[in-house]
């Protein structure tokens, strides 16, 4: 049976989009979506660039409002906000499992282009690791 996952953050322009891209790359059988409470106008171009380095294309992705998904049930809803600086979104729809995996917001990085890219790459790598662990946990729980 297909598992469905909704990944939430505030702007749905970086972290949740990268997490969606990684989960889709791990398992094409998953139903994966991402959304935000205050969606940005577009996916951050540096998120697209650093994911391209991983052979994952986010160029056709778009930020979406969590409101688009409240009428459908999900097996998992995962929030990815960092913590104290942000208020994590809440999903009011039907959910079997809720999980929080926090990451810094790379869109807030400052400095030269290379310094900002380094932050995007670090967060991307943390998301890959965190969502690989989540995926393994999800598959283990699905078998039991």
C-alpha cells in the first residue's frame, strides 16, 4: 500500500522542497507533497541549483499552500522548521503520524554567493541524511 507524506514549512521554497525531492528519489511508490503556511512566490533558485548537484530536478516544483491538502488524509506529516526562530506549521487534516525534523533555513544565509551556497549545500546534505533515516523508519513501521 502506498504511503503518503506531506512535508511542511513556512515558505515551501527551500527545505520542504528539497525534502520532497529526496523522498521522491528514494522511492517512486511514495506519494510525496510539500507545502507551506505562507508559500513563497517561487522555489528558491539556490535550492534548485544545489539539488541539481544531486541529480534531482526541482525546476518544475512550485510552492503550495497547506490549504490545498487539508481535505486529504496522510500517513505522515513532517515539519522541517528549525525551531525557536520560526513557528512550525500545523496540519489540521487527517494524519496517522506526525514528525518534526528541524533544519536551518538556508534562505536566511548571508555573505558572498559561495558562502550562501555553502549553507544551502550543508542544509541539503542534512536533509538528505534526515530524510533517509525517516524513510528507513517509515519502511520499518510499514512492515510491522
